[in-house]
């Protein structure tokens, strides 16, 4: 303690100068939108590089398990492509409407009120704002910011996130939102009481948005109760995917998004 006080006494002018300069820089950046956006972009790029290095080290120690997972996923993808050999017009349509950019998760949070995911692909890989992100067992999030080599996505575990879904058995549509509590659970609050639902029923994407294809399974119903005043169910679902363990994802590029948006504007 004495040494610390001696240090402050000797260098108090330098410390005061650094403090004033830091405050000046903070207020300057915070009050100028252009400089603020450049600063955030600069910080995001270098922090992404740091997270990418940490992620590479973790991957080195988990190569065997990761390779096994990739082998299993490639096997399932091959089976899916073989199934495409059938003359199914709907499958062909979905295949031509979307393509997929593989990416690795280099940062992911699940315990905050609003969680985000950082990915290893950016502008040079064809990633754009608004693209959806999926894995084998569900929806992960949506891209909200990009740099040359990285992208930031709003997680499905974010209270600003809303995914258009369908209750498969009744074909009723709604929106999947996060309650901000358990990272395994999300809620649906806009399916009418007259729909017949049961615990264990599957919830999947309805394809209404141009972000996610139709038919991606996301969750199963865990519990529900009817709303006497609203006439709508309050449904709690269990996500099929463990959001705390995601490593490899697919960024979805909708090839018809611009066309759909142009129609909406007319």
C-alpha cells in the first residue's frame, strides 16, 4: 500500500494527464457518430482476432471430438443430397432459394439478457446484414453487423429476437421469443386457444420471412396454458439445440430476398 501511494505521488501528473486525455477521447467519440462507428468497427475487428486465436487454441485440444461431429454431419448431409434425387418440386424450390456459408463460432454468450454471437466469416466471404444462422438442430440467430473478416449476430437468446414459427400439427403460426431466463427455453404467445397442441409437439420455421427456409425444427413444446383474457396460449418450448455448445454453423444466403422485398415496397 505504501508503495502504491508513493507511485501515485511521483507520477500523479502523468496519471492525471492520461485520465484527462481518456475522458476527452471518450466524449469526442461518443458525441460524433462517424468517429463512434469507426471506433466500434476498429475494436470489433481486433477483438474478433483475439477471440479467433482463443478459439483456435480450444479447437486444437478438441480435434478428435470435433472431427467425429463433422464426420457425422457430413454423413447426414450426404444422405440429404441423395434424398434430393427424388423429383420433389418443393425441395428443388428451397434448394434454389437459399445457399449456405459455413462458419465457426469464435464468441458466444448465453447468460446475458441480450446475447450475441461472433462468427469467423465476413464481407470477403459474402456475408451480409440480415442473413440467418442455423445449425442441424435449429435456428441460431441473425447477422446484424459485419467487418471484412468477421460478423456479429443477434442470438436467438436475445429479447429483441423474434423467429416466425409454425406448430407443425395444427399449422398455426406464431413467433418464437426468448424470456431472458433459461437458455434452453423460449416462448410462444400468439397461437389461439382453439388450436390442439400437446407437450412434445414440434415447432419449426414457417418460411414466412426471407431469412430462414421453411421446415427447420427449432423446439418442442414443454408446457402451455390457455389465456382467458387474450384467447391465446402461453407456450414454453425447449430448444432442440444446446446454445452453449455451438461450434460450427451455416449462414443462410437468401437468393430471392431482394425480389421479395421489392414486391413488398410496391
